[in-house]
């Protein structure tokens, strides 16, 4: 799909897709790192797919300065979309997470799988507190 075609989708539609892309990357990395019971895998995945973690991830990506202008614009479109944040995260965290998911959805639709992998590496390597 072209950039123009991908930009025709709403930010929340891109985030809807990007959420699944990001979660699949997390699940894939977990399953390849250790053979453990599904319940244990689920608990580990939940820690990395929550809005709080994704927000930290997005801030790390932004701080790295590696996003192109176009990627930054896609993130901002997702971040600035009006939505209600769940009770377990702040509005800022939820908006950053939605922006990250929007970016992953956009990159997926435009076939930039290597770029998804590159950005996901930053997310995966965040030190847990």
C-alpha cells in the first residue's frame, strides 16, 4: 500500500491494526526466548503491551531521534486523537501508546516490516523497573 493510501485510514483504525502488530511481536519474542506455560507467557506479555509500557517505549523512540518527519506525523495523528483513557493509565500514557500503535499500523500497511523490527527492538530493550 502507498503512503497516501495508508494515510486515508483514521488514526484509530491504524492503531487498531498496530496494536495487533505490536502484540504479535511481543508474543513472538517471548515464545522464542523461553518455552514456558501459556499462563506465564501471558503475564509477561501483559507487562509489555500495556499503555504504560508502550508510552515509555514511544518516549524512548522519540528521544532517540530516529523517526522520520513522516513517522513523527503519523505518531502525532494517533496521539492527538480524542479518546477516553482507561482507569489504569494516565491520559498522556494512553495517548502515547495509541500513537505508537498508530505508527506500527501505518508501517505494517506500507510494508515497512524492517522498520517495525527496528523500532520494536527499542521497545523490547527497555529496562524494566
